[in-house]
């Protein structure tokens, strides 16, 4: 069996190694995506203006007035002093061609005090420029930035989700291969008077790195022992990668079969075909007013933070968070109301740590994956894990290449 699983580990590892190198290195960087993005693009994020903030709807109107070809899809509802407000936009339909306008951007930054548009950028651009670097790396991390084709924009998600599932299985196979072999006593062998080494004592060398061994032995120890020391975190990262990328296709349906879940609009409403949208009956202002009233009834403690229109589902996602908390909490600091775009009724709600055990388990996937559930130490840990995953993949490739070279040399010699 050990020989069989060695072959399984070798080929599964090789199949996902290059993907893990890319996702590991990009993940190490994107653990700090907001901080790095703000540092690289301070002109977009920072403002010297001080004073009372404009109404969020007035700022949204300023965005659309600056370019009538664009319509706002996300509106920030609270602001930080000294920071510009970020809005997402999408193109309107050109009445001449019947197709969406080519905007060349999808994000707009507005001074919340003066309502002046200070900058724009395309967060979907394939570019290593200052403005596009962090959004580009973030997209590469979870979907390889594979464009929409064959009527779907989820091919990259499917690839990386499958890679994560293979990686998860291979992690258990690799763990098994580090355990010591069962001791076999040959027939007729004399009885040993000394106590044989315990199973744990025989396993201990697998956890050690022979730093002075050099060459192949050091590389092998880094792969085997390094994988053991971070194995628990590898399983967490691999599982959450799978659950986040294949959430609708595999994870949520399977979870619903084994535990009680509370389905929301993402799970129950049909998604419009790629390239089409569902026009809302109610506007942002009406939904924000209703959401504020509903939040009071439900005892939400956080203020209105932002509202996004899910055009392919036909509902609004209204988030509640304190200023600046949307990019640091990793999901467990945000509450959400999902409201129908036609009649304004509440379709579902999401409140951190509330719901069934399965609901909380779903909520925890991104905070665990990003490390944000542990705050700053968790983010540092995930950056280290990104580098470690890339390193384990490289050492695994080196082990395979050395053994392959030795096998080929043996055949030539024979």
C-alpha cells in the first residue's frame, strides 16, 4: 500500500504544484492587499479635505454625472476622515450599438467632502501597473484571471477549486507517507531483550531537518518535515480554498445534505446568463431607507456601510459595518441584508456567529482562509503559509526530478 500511495502522492503533487506556487506566492502578498494597494495608490485613497461628508447618494450622482456612460453598482454609505470613497460602476447600454459602452474602468474614487471625482481605474485589468497590481494579483490568486468563455466567467474558479480539492486529498496521502512502517518480526528470529522503540520515537526523524546534510537530503527534509510542521494549516487553507471556489457547485449542496443550512438568495435565486442583467424596480435610495428601518427592527449595532446591486440575481446586498472595518474583519465583522430589487422585501440576512452550526461554518470559510479571524497574527501566519506552500511545491518538484534522473541513469547503465 505504501508504494501505491507514494505513486499517488507523486502524481497528484506534480499535477497541482505549479498552481500552488502561483497561489501561494500571490496569497502571501494579498494578505496585505488593502494596505499595499493604499500605499501604492495614495492619490486614489487619500484626501486632504476636511469637513462634513456629502450624502452618499449625492456622491453617487456625481460619479454618474462625470460620465453619463456609467451607472453605479456599489455605493459607500459611510466614510473615513482623510480617505476618498470608492464606488464601483458598470457600463450603460449604448443605444446606437445595443451593446455596453467601453468604459475602460470599473472603480471611481470620490472626495466625500467635496464630491470631486479624484480618480478611476479598472480593477479587472491584466496589468502590473501601480493602479492594477493588487487587484490583478488578487484575481490571479483565486481564479488565475481566466476570462469569461463558453458562456461562463467561472472557469478559473473551477480550476482552482479542483486544484484545492486534489491538494487536500494529497495532503492526507503525504501525511500517511511520513508515518513509520509497521515493524515485522521475521519467523524464527530471536526475542529481543531490550524494549523496542515506540511508534512515536520511530516517527520523530520525519519531523527533523538535517541542516548540515546538504543537497538532496536537505531538500527532502524540507519537503517532508516542513509539510508536517504546517500540516494542520495546509488542511485549513486547502479546504477553505475548495469551499470558496466551488461554493455553489459542490460545497453548499453537499453541506446542505449533511447539516441544516439557511439558504440565501445566492443559493436560491437563478442567475441571469452571462452578459445579461435584471433591471431593478427600486433604486438605491429607496432600498437604503428600507434597510435602515429593518436594521433597527432587527437590532443591528453597526451602521450602514455599503450597498451593492447584484444585477445577475436581481437583489441588493446591504452591508452594515463601522467605517474602515469592511477590509479588516474578513467577513465576521459585517452584517448583511439581502433585499429584493422589485418589492424591497428582505430575502435573507447574514449576521456573524448567528444561525445554525452549518451557517456559522459557512461564514467562517473566508476568515479562516485569510487568517483574519485571528487579526494581525492570523494575517502574518497566512503570509508565511503562502511562502511555505510555494516552497513545499518546489521541493516536491526537485525530489521528483532527482529520482527521475536517477531512474533514467539506472536504465542507461543497465
